C-alpha cells in the first residue's frame, strides 16, 4: 500500500516544465499498441469537439512556419546586397555603396514577418493547451464514471496499483503528448517541407548536400537507439529491483533491525545499486551521445555548404548571401528531424497508453439497474434468502440452495475462522455481487427489483476497514445521509459515543482527517463509522466486529454504540465475540466460503458439529494460555 | 544542493575532465563560424578555390575534434552523474538501515522510500543536466561574446544588449510559472488522492449510495488540475515564440549595424556572417541555461529531503569497546540464561511532552512468562521495543544477564532475542527463507519444528510447494493469520533465550491462538518469555503480570493477586468480562 502511494507521489509528467524534452522519446523501449489504428481513431474521437480550435491550431502553425521559413532567404538577399555594395566600393566603382534603402526595407519586412510568426506560434500553443487539457479532462471524467459502473468483482480482482497506473500514469502520458508533441508534429513536418522548398529555390546542388545529411543522421540515430534500448531495459530492470529492495527493507525495518540483518541488507543494496549504476550510465551515455553526433552531422553539412557554396560563389552560380541562408537552413533542418524521430516513438507509447485506458473503459459493467419495485417507505427489514446459489468462480460453487428467513429486528451472527468467507453474505446482501440462482428478498421484494441505490439506502454498514475520506469529521459523519444538519451529525456522534473524543480535538467537528487518518486511533475511526451508520438510520444493519487492537476503554464504547445501533434493526454481524453470538437469533457457521451449520447457539452446541468445536476451542482458549503454570 | 554536491569529491577528477572537454567542445563549435568567415573573406573575395578547400579541410578537422570532445564529455558526464547518484543512494540507504526504530518512525516508510529512490534519481538527473548543459552553455556564451568582440567590438554590443533582455524575459515567465507548477503538483496529488479514496472506499461509497458525491469530488479535483494546467501551459507557451523572436531580432540588428560598419569600411562581410551565427549559438546557450535553472528548484527540494536523512545521526550505537558477552543464541545448548531486568527505566520520545515509560522496574526470569498489559498508549509496545534496543532508555538501566544492553554490541544483544511484532512483516522469498530469516543455519528439521510450534506447519504443507512456496513482497499472498504464524516461526527458529511477543496473536482465531499458546508453553519452557497484550485472557495465566497505565507500573503480580490489589487491572478485566471475553 505504501509502495503504491509512493508510486503516485512521483512527479507527474504534466507538472514537468519541459516534459520529455526533444530527446526524451529516443532510445526508450517502445511498447506497441495491439490495435494502433482503432485506438488512434478512438482517441481522435475525444478531440472531435475541439475541431474548430484544432483547425486554428493547424492554420496558425502553417502561417507561423511559413513566415519564419522565408527569413534566412531574405537575410541572405540582404547579405548579398551588402556584399555587392562592399565589393563595388572595394573596386572603386563610382557611386557604389550599400543600398541602405533596400536593406532597410527588407529588414523591416523581415522583422514584421518574424513578429507575425511569433504571434501565431503563441496562438497555436495557447489554443493547444486548452484543447489538450480539456480532452484529458473528458477522458478522466469518463474513467471515473466508468469506475462507478464497474462491478465489485473488478475491484476485488485487481490491485489498486494496477488500476491507478492506468487512471494516472497512462492519462498523464496522453496529456503531455497532446500538449507538446501534437503541435511539434505539425510544425516539424511543415518546417521540413518549407525548408526544403526554400533551399530548392536557391540552389539544388546545396539542397542535395544538406538533404544528404538526413539519411546519415537517421541511420546513426537508429543505430544508437537500437543499442540504447537494451541499456534502458537493463536500467529499468535494475531500478525495479533496487526500488523493490528499498521498499521491502524499509517496510520491515524493525524486523531487519531486530534480527540483525542490516549489514546483509546494505550489502544487497550495494550490489543492486552497482548493477543499476552499470546500466544507468550506459543508458545515459547512449542518449547523451546522440546530441553530439547529430551536431557532428549538422557540422558536416555546415562545412560542405561553406566549401561547396564558396566554390559555387567564385563561379558566380550563387550569391554570397545564399551561403549564409543555407547555413541557417541546415542548422534549422536538424532540429525538426530529431523531433520527428522522437515523436514517432512517443506517439507509439501514447497510443499504447490510450489503449490501456480504453481497455479499462471497455471492462464489463454491472448489469443495468432497472428498479421495478418501489423501496418501502418504512421498511420492516425482513430478509429472506430464497434458495440462493452463489460462487465467485463458476467452477468452485460456494453457496448452494441456501434458505433462511430473518424476521424484522432479528440478529444473525456469521462466525467462522479467518478467511472462511464471512464477507460473502455481505457482498450478496448489498448487491456488490448478485446471486446466481434463487433470490434475496427484503420485505418480500427481490432485491434485484429495487435498484442498487434504493436497496443500499435501507442498509447501514460498519466494517472493520474503517474507510474515512480526507475531509472534516463533520463531513465524514454526514456522509451517512445526504443533507444531514449539524444537529443531526452531533446527535449521531453522541449516539455513537464519539462526541466526547471529538470535542477534545482542536477543531472539534471541523477537525480535518488527514490522508492516512493518523491523527485518529483505530478505535476512534471505528466510532466515526458507527456515527455515520447512525445518521443513515437504516432498517438493516451489517456489522463487522473488530479484532484489531483497540484499547479496552474505547472497545467498551464501541460495543455500547454498536449495541444501541442494533436496537430495533435487523442485523447481520460478522461476529468475534461470545456475547454477540450467544444473543444471536441465528448463527451461520462458515467454513471455506460455505455455510456449514445454521441454528441458534444452543441448537448448534447440541449438534456437536463444527460450531461446537469452535466454541469449545474458544472456551479453552481463555483457560489455556501460554503461561499456565 | 551544494551540501550534497560535497559528495562529488571522489569524482572531482572526472568533473574537471567534463569541464575541460566542454570548454574544448564549445571552442570548436565557435571556431567554425570564424573559419567560415575566412572562407568568405579570403577565399571567396579573392576567388581562391584552393584556399576555400584548405580552410574547409580545417573546418572538418575542428568539427571532428569538437565531436570527439563532446562524446568523451558525455561519457564522463554520464559516469559522474550516475556515479553521484550511486554514492548518494548508497549513503542514504546505509544511514536509514542504521536508524533506530524510533528515528525511522520519525519519517514515514513511504517518505523514506521516496527519498532513497525518486529523490536520488532526481538529483542525479539534474547533475547530468548541469554537466551536459549548464557547464558548456556559459562557456559557449562567454566564448561567443569574446569571439564576436574580437571579430568586431562594436557589433558585439548588439549581443551584449540582447542577452540580458532575453534573460529577463525568461526569468519573468519562469518566475510566474514556477509557483503555478508547484500548485499543479498539489492539485495532482489531490486528484490522485480522491481517485485512490474512490478505489479503497468503493464498498462504503456504494453502501451509502454516495457515488454521485464521489463523482462531484472527483470532478472538482479534475477541474482544478485542468484549469491550473491550462494557465501554466499558456504562460509557458510564451517561451518559444519569445525566444525565436529575440533570436531573429538580433539577426536583423546585426545585419543592419553590420551593413553600416561594412559601408564605413570597418568590417568584412565574413565577420558579419560569423557574428550572425555566434548570436544564434549564444542565445541558444542562454535558453539552455534557463531550462536548467527551471529544473533546479525541484532538485533542490529533493536534495533537501535527502540531506534531512543524512543529517540524522543514529542514536542507538555500539559501545566502544563492547563488553564481550557470551552469545548463547542459535546454539540451542544453553537456554538457561536470559534474565531480563528493568531498573527504574524511563524513556521519552524526543520532542514528546511526557515520557512514554516512567520509572519501570521488574525482572523477567528464564522459564517464566512475564506479561505486560495496559490500554492503548499505556507504553506497552515502547517497553517491549526497549528490549532489542529499538530505542535507548533515558534513565535507569535495562540488563540482560546482568549486563546493561547499551554496553553490548547490538548484534550480540539481538542474537539472543526472538522478537515478534504486532504487524507481521514478511519478505520476498519462500516460506523457508522467511523462517530462516531468524536463523540462517537452521536445519530443515529445526525449521519444521519452528513451523509446527507456530501452528504454521499445517497450512504450509497444504501449499503446493510446501516450504519452497513463494512469499510475495510483504506476504500479500498470505492471510493475516498465516503471516502472523510465520512471523512467530521465524522468531522460534532463532532458539533465543528471550522471546518478546508484542501483541502478536491478534490475527489468529481463538482455536489457533489456544493451540499456539499451548505449544509455545511446551517449547519455550526454559526461555524468558515476555508477552505484551491488552486482553486479560492472553495474560491471566502468566507467572507475572505487569500492569501499565500512562507509562507507569500500577500493579504487578499474578492474575489472582492483581484482581485483589490493582484497580486498573480490575477495570480492564471488568470491561472485557462485560464483552464476554472472559468466559
């Protein structure tokens, strides 16, 4: 759990200023999507509502690129003009000199073009932030909405980490790709085409020289990327092992200390640390080397342009300013090419992420809720199990043909060893799972006809797992019923014996429960969940008696509160206490997920079965402790 | 951050090499435009093709040298940065491993994990960026300015004017953006928290039919993240256009003033062209430096968290020289020793207002069971933790076989103790490796015996691979009761003289609990057994019961004696009797 939380704490990509950077996508092992096209189409569907903005984004990209791409050529023309003036003067041509009017006009135009280009570039980025974030917003909402429609079976079969990694990390990937790489893709493509066209208008020979560097750099990058992938895989594996060791040793710190395993633990860590270092520096070097090599290829082009261009100028086939323009173009050329190659990887990663998110969205949902019967206004709370059958997996039947009628106000105790499946009945009563055959009826109505919401409002639940959310104590108690007043909250807290301790807290009912609820003891949390159930005022109650360590005085309070809460309500108790069991109207004895015995305390004792054995062992449990002298 | 960089000391040779290489590489890159200027001014103007080729060859050479320097620089930078990461990570882990349990608890487990893993990686990455960008970039900028000054001092003024303007523009944007990024993290945390609560509370949310409420909470958090992300991204969207515009503006200015200078016959065309390229290189360098500075605050926060760990001095340390103590653990031969004596022991958590344990005195003898009972917060677990020196006493003494535990080596002391914690912690491996965690050299028979006594043999035998069955991290593939029994077996495999059970039977059902205690009684007949509990049923047959209330001993004796004499004990007994616990 704590490791999961740590994973969440990792700075999210969308909070990272420069995202993955131009080189980020290179060299990383690429996870491929199973259905690239289909996923892409589906993702595009989310962009559809923003079509007008996206059109402006593309148009702004075109204008911005167009205006900036003519720049070097114009600067080249200006340089040529300056050179001509200079030459004229050097050759003492009368009246010769630099044509400042021309130079001035050109430069003014150029400045204007650059200003427009910058403006449109900004417009593009500005609009894209809105589109990207709103799209991810919609995706997140859909994921959350999906969660509310998924059956409990889904949550029980997956770890939080698994689910959260899709809902958080994968969505983050999509977010930063939409934010950065989509516009990059547009401008890079446009720039490359624009630059090639501009270069062709100047000199085809030099264009060929510059463009020839392209396959060279692509080949080199591909070769390095291929190699570095292996290093990255190694680095990630080593990091995984390292983090695993850290997480494990830290969660077991007291035990590691008590059993004197520190030295061994450090030795193992050093080994893993060394291993990670070995993979990491290679991976970093492989990525780091990419930039100088790309630069070298760029410089090759630069030298070629200077030399070949120089010779061409001496032969009068191009002007001096053209060399300058080419140098600028060749410099600008390599940037979008590098970006495009990294974007290709990034897009694959993103589609793979999107696919995982969509897989989540395609999980089978709970059957639609179609209430056909009205929830009784004042439910009596009579519960009838009408020959029900249930199993989590079809091949392992658990409950077969169970019949039981619980009259209004009766108490049912569910007993059995740890892991005997005592929560199964709770799952069925609350319709977290539906029965496979037969029916559960409340006040004579099949609970499947009531609608989940309506059914659950008749129930109150106090579980051992005292779930509270981050908010005030007031909000947490008021959670029991929508629109509860302050007075009702306090009344519920009083009934649950929680009012007293709440008033000793610094902000009383306004005290914030922090993330791990470490500011409350386990017992206090339990009292709050009881107060919550009081407020809900249900006809039927589900209680799970705590076995965890609660100090005795709080435990008395909890018992009293639970006792008051049960009064006059039909109650199902997952029981751990003799007193509860003795008072129960029916005891259900469970073993390996099945109900093996059913009856009152006396009936079951007389039957000399499993319950009797358990009861005896419990008796002897308190009379045969370790230290019996 | 700087403090942490002191750890770079062993790598300083490599850092120097990186710096020199960065300098060489910057110079090479800057030399190219100058050579190009020569091509223009001497080759083209004079129409000398041979000269052009000659200079071209030189340019190629310079480019190759520059690349070699850059690649070598990247090699050393990678090694230095990851090497630094390794050093820091190793230091942090080593330090944490030697934290006393209390020091460990001062941080949370999750936070320490983050500090050891993410924070060190963060610092490592920033060092890499510093080495590969922040060191070469200023050299590029300074070298560029120097070279363009030497080309033409007057024209270089344009650059000198633009650089600060660019820097200020970037600074302003970042100054506004950085707080937004910080808020962003807070809002993302909140969103993840709501999501996490939705998953962990799914039963409760559905039971109270509050799905709509949860959706509202999520929507609000989502909304907050989205609007924050939009505003920060829109702000940062200014960066690139501003950067490009400033670069191009500089180019235009250079051309204009260059034209004026050339017209006056004070400058060559090639020099102007070179200046134009310097400008681009320099401004790009400034941009890179800004990028690095943006990463710094986050890395600085990481460095601070790392330093907080490194600054803690372990408070439980071995004495110098240690008293040599005959180690009886793991031999199984002599189990008669293990006398444990608390003499006026007081312990106060650092920063706490009240001592957790005050003036506690009692003696636990071999062959006897000593129980400690009390409510939550009465100091029972603290008292138990003092025995293996999870903490050290503030006053009084704790003696094992007559020797103050602080005078013994921790390893010697702990070798004689079998400690079972409240919460069973298991490690990745097999059932066998977890039991042997207590005693490496335990034979198969000893291991099986420990498992049998701990009532674990039955379920282990039912597992497909028996003792070789895998245990996943934290023992998540086992039930709470199974984990607890394995933790007990682990302690039993140690054949220690002293056993400390800190409320370690809580996850067991009554039947198993009873069988286990009966088996323990037979197996640990010679050992000193200390049981911490809050249940009368668990302690009532102990040879000696110590009753704690608010860290003080309020009663000591057998069950019968305490029922007579101790009010607190009677109160606990009464409350549990009313619950039907004591039948």
